[in-house]
């Protein structure tokens, strides 16, 4: 399914504890394959530097439950700068879509310094969109979010299931590659986020596995969660 040229996918999220995690992990690993990006069974480190504008639109729209919204972020893996992606995650009611483009370390550093002019030469609509938002709404990096992701995939239904563990927020310098970059966890020990993404349908086998151990789905936003924690810490 597509909307305005963007491929739409379903996304559902849950908070789960260690007990549920181990139950689901054992059952899912028997029917779904490990994501090829996983170098070991614990997963890989995901670091995202989120951007927001002067009106805190991404935060406020999520809190208000706006059904059509979007978030911008810079993302890397295992804190390496050889693959940095600029992403826009769009929410259309019950569906999501993601648009992305790769940028280099020099471009990443320029963005953190407030220089977005290189986007003027971009052939990507996302790049030109970022340039406009920076100059009209002062869109800029505000907080870094980090977690260890364990992922499983199934070709049927194009299913991707992830356990996002040790969710943490930057407490000082949000630059992912800074020597002063430091994070702290935002959830209680043993609590993590389960995300399930799929295209048109969720295979019955996966549905039954999830149903055996799941509670109700939640409106989880790591970005909002971490911005609240960073604000709380700053007032201590």
C-alpha cells in the first residue's frame, strides 16, 4: 500500500519485561530468521539523533495524538560514522512510512554546526525539505536516543520484529561521535520495547506467538520518552 508515493507499513508497539522477552524470543527464533545485521545474539547498537523545530512540533504532535505527523533523525549503528542516514519517519494513522538518504561525516558535522546549505545541491526531496525546515522553523538536533536492537524477520508478510533493550538518552552533548557523549537509561531494569512491523497482513503463526505472551499495545515513542527524561534530569 502507498500514500503520496510512500510505502505504508503497519507498526505496533508494546512495553514488555524480561520474562515475556525470553518467552517470545525462544518462540520467534524458531520460526523467524535473525536480522542479517545482527553480529551476535544480543543485537546491534542503534543511535539516533532526533531533530525538532522551535515549536517542538514532533514532541507536541505526538503528545496531542495527531494522527498525521513526522519525525526527523540522524541515525548510525554501533557508533560508527561510515554509514550515517538522515531519515524522516511519517505516521499516517495506523500506518508508517520511512524516507531516508545517506550523508557523510562532513555533512553530519555541518548540520550540528547549524550549516544546512549543502542540502541545496541535493537531488533528494528529503534534503531540500530539511534545508527549508531549518531556515523557516529552526529545525535542529535536540536529543540522542540509543538502544540495543535484537531483530527477527520473516519473508511472509514482510514481518520485522525487534526487541529494543537498554533504551538510553544523551544527558550532555547529543553529538553521537563526541568524546563527551554520555547516556543514561530511561526505563526500569528488565523493561524494553517490542516493535512489530509488517505490510498487508501479520501471518497467523506470528500473531499466535505474540498473543500467548502479550498485553495491550501501547503508544510508545522513544523520542518523547527520552526528551522527557532529559528535561527531568536538567531540572535536578
